[in-house]
C-alpha cells in the first residue's frame, strides 16, 4: 500500500530551506566584514548555525525513500517507475540549472573559448560543481543510484537495520580517514560517502517510523529522546560556531597547538557533521511537535514553503547575485540593512518565481521538478475547529502530555 503523505515532512523541508537561505544570505557579512567588527560574531553564528539545511534535505530524501519503498515488494516495474520519476523531476532540473548557472558565471567572471567552456561544463556537471549549492542534487543522485543496493541490504540484514545509525557514522568516518590518508580526493564534499550517516539515519527513521511514533506517545521515552537531542544539538551548536569563529578570527592558531594532531585534523569535519546530524533529527522532531500545535494559517504558510523548497533551493542563488550587484559595502547601517533586505527579498521572489512557473508554465517540472499545489486546510478540520471555538472548547494537555479538547472547567488549569 502506498504510504500517506506526511505534513510533518513538508514542515521539516520548510525549516531546512530557511536555514539554507540564512547561510547564503549571511555569507557576504562573513566575507566582507573585518573579523574584529562588532557584528562579525553574529554573522558567523548565523552562517554556521544555518549549515544544517542541506544535510537535512539529504536525510529527508533518504527517509522518504525508505518510508515509501522499504515495506513494498521490489519489482522491475517499481524500480523503473522510481528511476523514471527521478530522471524527470530531479536530474533534468539539475542539468537545466547547472547550464543556467554555468552560463551566468561564464558571462560574469570567465573568458573561456567555446571548447574550453564545453569541457569545463561537462566536468563540473559530473561533480555537481556548476555552482556551489548544486552539490546537494548531485549527492541525491548518488543516493538514487545506490538505493536499490541499500534497500536490499536493509531488507536482508536485521543487524544493519537495527544498528543503522552507528554503522552510518562508522562508514562516513572511515571514508574521512581513508581520504585524508590515502585517496586525497579534493572534491570530497561531492562524494556520497561523506554523508553516509545522514543516509543511514534517514533509512532508520523511514523503516521504523510507525514504531518510533508509538514509542513517542510514552511520556518517559519522549522526554528522554527530546532531552538527548536538545542537549546534543545545543552542545554541538556552541562547539561548531565557536570553532569556526576562532578559525576565522585566527584565535585557533593560539589554542590548537595544545591539542593532539588528530583533533586538529578532524575538528572541522567533526563539528560540522555532528552538528548537522543532531540538527537534522531535531528539525524532524520539531516538525512533528509543531504539526498539531501551530495555527492552521501558520501551518499553511510553512506547508507552502516546504512544497516549493526544491525550486527555491535551485533559483535563490541567482537572485542573490542580482541583489549583491547593487550594494556590497558602504556605511554600516546601509550594509547591514541591505543584508536583511536581501534575505527577505530573495526568499519572497524565489517563491513567487517557483509558484509562477507552477501555475503558468505547463512544463514547469523541467525547471523545478514535481511540486505540490497550494496547501489548503481540509474542510473537516476547519469545521471541527469552528465547532470547538463556537462551543467554548479549548485545548489542553492530558496526563500523558498529549493535546486534547474539553469544555470542562476543571481542565482550565492546563489551558494552552
């Protein structure tokens, strides 16, 4: 049976794309401001704390695949359909936008001959490097290539299923070590092995999703899980942002000499990867927590952001190039105001462009892949909400910490 679509998934995608935009919008502050500037630590924090978006998308892609396909019988027709959709809705937009970004950067920055440009484009297309953010799609394509092999392994091995989280971490770190010691691949970030922990965590969540939801109904399990994720995320957020601030300001030169060499060699990778993994799972959990707690209008807004997130991801750097061509310096007030303006303008314009293509261009999927229509609150849900409001009912938490509705006066002490 086909799995139901999850609103929580769209909410998680919305949070992830917002993080991506924060990173890319704050990058100019990090590169243009002197390290001793008063606001440099703020730009550094936003730029580093937001580096959870793309890894979260990778984890969510793995979750979707295993959630939808693990419990189904793998047939030739099923796999043919799987690859047909990925070629049509993922790979084709990737090629189109790789061409657009390569052409734009060729026009703005390079002086290639036609032959040099063609050779350079093919090389960059094959590595996801036609523009920096496109590596995400390239990594996703590698996941699709590996997917039949991975799902067969997960189906056959109970050990692999139950231990997927730590096994993914081991595989990823073995690759990090082997690449540093032996292979020394300069484009490591374009290799799927660098994201194996995100693949495997997504696989684990997809396979055991219903079981995990049942366990999360138990108050003690829920508290332990959320506490562990929160503490881990906050600890790694502090470590990662601090480490990068030290590195960017030169402080790390003074303190790193007291660390063992293996810590110096792996600190950047460890802080990024561990922070991103905790953050990705936290976003996924947060989406489930907020799904039934935010207002219907707020949910509709985030559902729309999630539905258009792939298109926003593809198009927004082009708008950043445009906005940054106007102001890249000037007085502090002008510069900082323009950074904030750029974030919101790029966000809104990216969404407008994606939705315009969806409504006005029959073959919109060539550019932005498959897209959900505008989210509409189900009529039954609207009717239930209006009925509760008209009857004076209110929402409260029961003894197990779950949301419930009542008009009994005794429950008002827990009113939310």
